[in-house]
């Protein structure tokens, strides 16, 4: 969780959040997972309040 906070959540509202807060607000999100032969798609709820922070974190972790 500390590395997630340092790398992906650096300039967000969760930059100083505890591990429990990050787990509850960012990682425990209901989603539909669609698995195909070439890719895996994760469909998140469009009304989630921290949706933008989730995508910022995902993009930061995906880029080398």
C-alpha cells in the first residue's frame, strides 16, 4: 500500500490516506470483469465518487 501511495496516488486526495482508507475507498469497488482471448476488461460503476482517482492510479501503475 505504501508503494501504491508513493507511485500512483502521489498528487491525488488519497496521497496521505492510510492503508485501510485506500483499501475501502479505492480497492473495494464493485466491478464486472469481462475476459476475452486478447484482453481483460473491467467495467466500473460510472457513478463511483473516486472514479477519476482510480484511473489516475491505474495509468500510473501501467506506465513504465
